[in-house]
C-alpha cells in the first residue's frame, strides 16, 4: 500500500498537481467597435471576468454517416463533420445588475426595433411611467459581423507567485453571440446571491495547449495576467491575502 501511495504522489507531482474546477477565467477581448459602443450598458470586460462564476469547457462531437454491408453482416460508421454545443455562462450580479444589463443590451441590439422611417426605436429613459412606443414598429436584424465576437476560456492553476500562474489550456470560441438569457428568479425568502445565466452560440473553437508545469516553475512576469482574479471568490481571497500581508508588515514594525 505504501508503494501505491508513493507512486500516486509521484504521478501527481509529475503532472503538476491536481486540477481544480474553480480555477478559470472567461475573457471577452473584443468588445469594441460601432456595435458595442452604442449599447445602453457599455461593455466592461473586467466586471464580466470577475463575476463569471460558472462555465463549462466546450464539448465537441462528430456527426457520422453509416455504410451497411461494408463487411458481410456488419455496418461501418464514418465521421462527416464536427458538431459544437452551445456555451452556457453564469454571472453573479452586482447591485447595478451590470452583467444582466449588458447581455440584454447585446441581445436587443441584435434585434433592433425600427419605426416606419427606418429610425431606431428607443425606450424613454424615464422609468416613472409605462414607456410609450409606436405600435407599427418592426424588427431589423443586425449583420452578424457586427455583433459576433471572440470568447476566451482559460484553465488555470494557482502557482507560488500568482493565482493564475499555471495556465494549461486556452479555448478560442470564434463568432460567439448570446441567443438566450435565462430567467432570473427573485424570491422573498432566504437571501442568496443573484445569478444570471446566458447561453451563446459560436461558430467553432480551437484549443491552445500549454505546459502548466513549466508555467508553475517559471519566474517570468509574462505568465502573470493583468486581468483581475478568476472569480468573485478569487477576488475576496485576494482582498483577504492583501489584508493579511498588511497586518504582518505592521506586526514586524513593533
């Protein structure tokens, strides 16, 4: 048994440790241009990164065709194309509901309301009364190139120098856009964090492989990202670490 434990420890050390499911980062690097600039809520990449609390690494499968009788009494399946599943993201909402507002603005600007003179229809800013809008307005879809963007998902591991030092994989999801926003339940019962979920389509994804073990051993500052912590819990841990370091520094003065 002791030999088994030593082998297990050796294999874990050789792989750089055990991967943690809560070490990740979702990045929207290209939220710019004329389409995103005119959203009611301007894109805030750092807010989306910090408050994203759930995402799944995308899956892929092959569509297949079938040939019967390839061998006598048997059939043969062969791949014909790649099939990508949609991407689901969850965000913890701040008091301003920034994430939910942003994705609603993104979605609404894909389906643009116009009046009969082909002018944009806008809901009045005044919220004290029911917004009056023309009944004969119509919807015109924006061009895909204007509202699609790239989404990055990093799988990270905490290192001795930085919380996101050990990046092992990076997913590039191209031409992504939201196609549905899930209902956000409000409950007068127990107070909990409010979470909004968004589902996105994308054209395809590519995976960039990196050696997390090399990154964890590196002393280069190039590994450290200028991004904020990977999640809300990570942000709170960083604040806690900062206060702990400050109190230790003061303790050394006396």
